C-alpha cells in the first residue's frame, strides 16, 4: 500500500465527519494533503478556464489556470476553441507569457519551437541539420485537455478522459448556475465578460474561499462596515439593492458532486421594485429586463439566484454585481491566487455596462470593499489553524444539522434559512474524490455503500 493510500485511509474520517458535520483543520494547512489534492482533485475534476467572449476572433488567446497548471485558451482559424497546457514539449518553457492577445502561432522563446492554434508542432529550428528531418512533429504538439466544453459561454476542461459529462457533473445545481449565465431577461446564455480579469494572491487555502461562496450566509458581521456606507447602485446605505424583493432564503446543496448555492425564490407574484435609482436610464433597463424575464421564464423566473460554487474552485454571484471567481492553489496549502471576472448582458446598452463595471469595482476584487473583508477572514483563519494545538480541534459546520429538507420542489437538497449543509456537501465530495483511485472507483464505492445501506434496511 502506498504512503498516499495509507494517509487517506487512516485519516479520511478525521478529515471529514459527515455524520457530525465536522471538518479537520489539517485539510487547510497540510503539505501532504495539498499534494494529494493536485493529483486527485485538480487532475480529475472539471475546472473553469474562462469565457468565450475573451477570445472572440481566430488567433485570440487567454492564459488561464487549471489548478497549478498554466493553460492557453485559444480560438483556431476554424473558429474552434482549444485549451492547451502552456508548456513547450522540448524543455517545458511557457510558450505564451502574455495574459491575452492575438497571434498566428505560439513560439517558445527558449529554443524556438512553434505551435499552431490547433496545438500542432509546426516549426522546429534546424529541423534538417539538428534532427536530420527525423523528429516526428505530429507526436510533439502541445498537450491538450482530455475534455472541453463551452457551456453558455463559459469554457470548462478536465485532464481526465474518464470524468463524467459536464452537464452530468453540474447535476442539480444547473438551474442556479443558469441564473448567472443567462441574460437578466432570461435569454439563454445572454452574458459576456467585461472589464478584464482582476488577479491577486493571498496567504490562505483555496477551499476557504470556495466554501464561503458555496453556502456561507452566516457572516454578515464581517461586512458590517460596508453595509453602513453607500457602495450600492442606489442612494442610501448598503452594498446592493434588494433586487429580489420578498423571497424564501434557501441553501441548496448538490452533494453528488460537491456544489452548493444560496438563492432566493419568490413565493407569489410581485411587482418590479425600483433598482439602480442613481440613473433613470439604467433603472428603466432593469425594469424592462424584469418584465421580459417573467414572459420568458414563467414560474422559473421566481428563482432569483444568489451565490454559489461549482466544485472545486469556481464561484459565482448571479445578483448584481454579477461575477465569476476562480480560487486556484498556488504552490502550497496556505497560498492561493484569486481571479475575478465581471459579467453583464451582452446586449445591454453601453451606459448600463459602464455602470455595472464601476459597481463591480467598488464591490469586488482586491480593492473592492466587500472582498477585502473576506480576504482578511481567510488569511487570519489560515494562520490560526496551522499550530499543533489548533490542528487537534476540527471546524464546526453544524448549522442546520438534522433539519435538512430533501422534498422541496426545487432541485438539490434544499434547506430554508441558515444551514451549513452546502459546505458539508463540498467536503464530503472532496473526501470521496480524495479517497478514490479513479472516477470509476468513486462510482463503484458509491454503489457499494448504497447496497450496504439497503441491505441494513
């Protein structure tokens, strides 16, 4: 038995206690666990790369991240999108060192190997003299992901050809994720990225940010200082307008793949309430979108969206300011790199897009007032959990324990009000994937557990 298997089997129950809703601090600070995550989480799961609107023309590229790996998302001359490992097959140099741009070919600056937009090796210096024309170029192209999908403009990829289909992977969280990606009027996939990508590093574990967006509706005290100033889009105090009106406040877990969302659902027909009152033109756009949404979606228009996390590390805010975020591991258990994208309706007037971009800058990112509070929490929690004594005591995730409701009409495990079932679902699936030798092994173990539970009655 390998050291990795021994480590997992001896400690998996201590790391994640799904019965008592406890999670060990080791998973946030341990170097050994971090290394296993790179193999068993980030080399297997579906990972968010970017948005198609970032590469609208052939030759456009965007350099993204998949875990610790640098990758190139590009559009070839046939308008097909690819995702490649950003590493030359000769000596490993990054073949693309810019964040984004347009190019006819990717050329390694070390020895000059060049690769087409389809990843094929097309140029080798001194091919005749040095390689005697014998190098098999078709075997040395850029490494391409095993699977890639364009889901309503968002680009996802996995290195594992055995990973389930992406929409299967989304599972019961699809409805809530769609609220983010669709237009405010309900138009399918009606959004685009805007304003570039904010990037920053912080000394905290990537999971702290993922679990916060996954389902933490309990930390309003953290944002008290922001709530008493006016950074929102309308006059008065607060971070945001009350876009949803009266709703059921729901925590919705998709534990089959570790996703979670906080959302609101309108109980009855409700009138449009004025939003973005600082500008009548933007307010009128909001009103128009509201009315069209009712026509386009019918009863589903009641699902207003909120925040969520697609396992492992892509989070989203479907209310304004609409955004996507990536929490990437960055060299160790207490070092993460955060990236943030703004989203707007692609057909929105320029004035609306500018207003939402400015609002997102006040709210989100390293200079956003709300995000600064979160980063401070995660940084201090990470430092305070690394000691010998601290690691003896697990984190408590027991809000809502024993009060889950699995019979709601909405998809997923739905709990009304406060609950930490979402975070527990994230860590339960994290433990499953860490314990499995492969996707096939994970599903086989699930079937075995279900059979044993049925046998016990």
